[in-house]
C-alpha cells in the first residue's frame, strides 16, 4: 500500500450545505432528464437557500462519466444555465464511479491551497441517455459515402454496404466493462465472491437489507437532502423510485445470474441499479464562512485515492480507506458511520471481509494488523446503490452528502465515505460533523 501525506494540509475546508435529486431508475423509456437538467435542479434549489448570491461562487466543478453530445464540459453548461456570472469558471472531471467524489476532492484541494473560497461541486449522470454508437465498420462506410461526389462513386459505395454494419455499440454496456482486464464489472464481483467465499444467499440477504433500510428511511422522512424533480408534463418525482418494498429472499432467489450464467451468483437483484440522478455540495474556506456569515454543517478532513488489480476493483474502498485510517491513527471503532457505495452486494461484503482479514491487511495493504470489523449497523444505514441506484457520476457526491446528514441526525462526529472504481481504483473521504456539540478546534 502506497502512503501519502494528509490530503488537506493547508486551510480548513467546510461543507456548507448540499442537495440531490431523487435517483430515478432507468425504465427503458429513454429518461425524462438530461445530466445537465438533473444537476441544474439540485444546484438551483441548493443555491436559492443560501445567504450569498450565486455570483459569489469562485468556480463550479462537476463529475460526469457520460455527458450527452450537447453537454461538452457539462460543468460549464450547468454554470451558465444557473445564470452565474460569465466570469465564473467551471470544469468537469471523470473518474468513473467516483467522479462526484473527485469533484469534491478537487474543490477541497483548491480551497485548502487558498486558490478558491467558495465552490459548488458534485456529480450528475443520466444513464438512461447513455449513447448508442455506430460501430467502426459503419463509420468507415459513412466516411466513404461522404467522399463519394458523383453517382458512380455512390453506387460503388452502396455495393460495399453490409447489414451487419448497422449493429449498434451500446455505450452503457461498454462503459460497464473493463477492456484491459477483459471483464465486466459484474464479473469482477464474481471474482470477489469466489475469493472470499460469499454465497448467493449472503448476496441476496444483503440486497434485501438495502431495500429494507431505504424503505425505513423514506417512511421516517430521513432523506431530507432530496429536492424534487418536475418533468415537462408537470409530474413530480420526490423520492428514489428504485426501491422494492416487497424484496425478499424467495423472489431474489428466482433471478438468474447475469455475468456468469453457469457458475455465478451475481444477479440484477444483488447489483446496483441503472439510474439517473445528481448530487452537489457547497464547500467554503474559513474566509468565505466569515464573509457570508455561513454556518458550516461539516468539514472535510482527509481523502485518498488508490489503485489495485482491475479484476479485483471492488476492493478499492479498502485500499483507499486504509491510508486515511493509518495517517490519523484510527481503528474502525473511531468512525461513527460509514458509506461504502453498493456497486454489488458481493463487492461490499468482500470489502468487509478484507478489512478485518489479517492476511489481506498485511500482504495487500502492508499493515501490521487488520482493522476491527465494521459494524453492519453503522454501514449504509439508509440503503445504497442496490436499493436507490448508482448514477455513476453522482454517487461519489451522494455518499458524502448522505453521510453528513447521517452524522447530524445521529449527533455523531466522524464518518468515512468510499467507492470502488471501474478500472481498478478506490476513493475515500473522511468528514466531520460540525453540529454535534463537540469541540472541533
């Protein structure tokens, strides 16, 4: 395990507020909202309730994996659609599943270094609008057709056309695969299930729990970070609609494996849902807090990125969280609540096993001993990607935002948010609640 210095060694970075849209399950209809629509709704409603004008923002940073063809540098599009001053700079980041977390990290770095004082940062994704592309053969043929300037040339081009050229390239499926490892993300989850002895029943039990927890959170109205969406017909969306309240082991057991049909156990029911959504937070320096008389909700303490074998990518959270824990001399009991993005049940369960496994921690992470177990009752307490969805560009911002809300509701102090990242990486961020009555000096 490579170690590095504390991520934010300069000025403190405060979280002022945050908001997200409901996460809407892709239903095959093509989606009601573009990625910039989603981000605009979350950002606008967040900024409206602030004591400062949007022109006070120094910059806007958003993560997005698959922006639409009219959303180049989507952060700039969001900035202009918000009506910010033309001089407000904006830029887009992409780190697969942790793009939203990357946006927060970039913003925090700029504030810590004194380059910015007030930043809107987050992530957005409209997975239901992922592009469908022409294959290379069709692109070459279209190029030949465009170069054909007369009837004879076009007739010759027509003879070279083959119906197979019309076979589409599904951008979403390609994006959820690793061309280097030659595996889909689901196949990497199967790898972890085999390595750590995670059974189909274990996976399905975890999935049922995720839905039960989200159901309880909705009933108790704990998801106050959600701001409603309205489509062009005036229909309101005010909660995550991927929830299956009737989820149970019997129904999940009927589902067939998706990624290894003969020997696998990873199904659509124990995997994250294909979803659309956006989440964003306002980060500020101490100078901005004083200038605008802001009341910080939390503080970003540290962050870490890690790389590992792409075929084992689901263990990324372990590799990213461990250096933070080591730097701050913490063990699992020192973290009040955890958010580990639920890409797959098998992936989260594998992280929990690796975290407290002596062989893994010593041989893979270079630690002297394993960490104490992460209590299930303090992990993803209101559900996660399996029940509410995983819009890849947004989830990194969502887990941080919801973790902060959890710390507030539970009057707890310290939390850890983390995600695995396709391609063999992990990202983690440790935050602190400023509203728990403790002394944070």
